[in-house]
C-alpha cells in the first residue's frame, strides 16, 4: 500500500442474499453470534456461518443498527430506539440529530456514533439523551460506521464507494478499501477480528470484506 495513497481494493470474501421478499439491507451490527441487519420493518438475525436467517424482530428498522453488548439500537426516521434483542421490546427512544439524514450507527467508547449521509459527517452521541458530543467531518457521503481495535471506520455510497479508516478527531483518511464499481455500502460492522459485514442497500446483499492488518507508522500503536 502506497503511504501517500493509502487505498487498496476491498477483498470481498463472500456475500449473502438476495433475501426473501427482496429485502433491502440497511443498518448492520454483530452481537458475537449473529449479524443483525435492518430491512424496513424487521431486524433480521443472520448466522454468518450458514447464511441463514435464524430469527427476526418486528421493529421499525429503516437505517443504522448498533449493539452495545446487551442491547440493540436502531435508527427509525428521526429517532434511535433501544431494543431488547430477546423480545424486540423498545425500551427507550432518544432523538437522532436530524429527521431524515441519519445513516450508519455504531457503539464505541461508551457512546453511539451516527453517520450523516448528505451532511457528510459523523456525530458522537450521548446514548442517554442523544446530545451531540463531538462531530467529525468527512469529504464523502457517510453511511455505515463501526469501531474495531480503537479504529473508526465508515462506509460510503457514491459512484466509487469505499470503506475508510479515519482519524476520530480530524476525520483524516488513514486508509481506504475501494469497493468494486457499482457496489455501495449501507450498513457497516466489524466482527472484532478480520471481517467487515457490509450492507448492500437496495441490492439486497450482505457482503463480507476482509479487514487488512493494521498499518502503523513509527511511534504508532498496534
């Protein structure tokens, strides 16, 4: 990888879907066992080993999805719902930053992180109130977001879409994985190891992309 142009092709390991009913794949998260993905009025739980949908929750699920180790969080229009993954009960609701520009959602560092598509930014939110704690700018459309090993990544959905590792303070792009032409990224989640789960939006696909080993500079971390 050229350090002056830290972009490499995304290594798509496999893909799942399309799914019954031509379901769109919006937000994506992972609870350590199943991949949860949002499809309008359902949260679907997919076994990443078999590609089978093993259960679902009937909740409004129009955009980003996150998991904090105990609860699911789901964007539905201008609000974020906290959900019991066992029952599907909506426990609490907090306001999202906008009514209709909210995209990806992630849990990290004790906060929720939400992408803004047209606003081209990522907000760190207080998970109790929805208050914006920090804003990270981007020069591209922001879709899914995820944290892994202390790194913040986000997806894009444009003519040439990418997965981008960014500086969580400045928004500087540190590394990017270029998706094949015509393939955008809606939801984005890491399995905490070497895989990203990427939503394919209206294509109805869930793709697995290999996460590259961390590139570091002198004095950098692991």
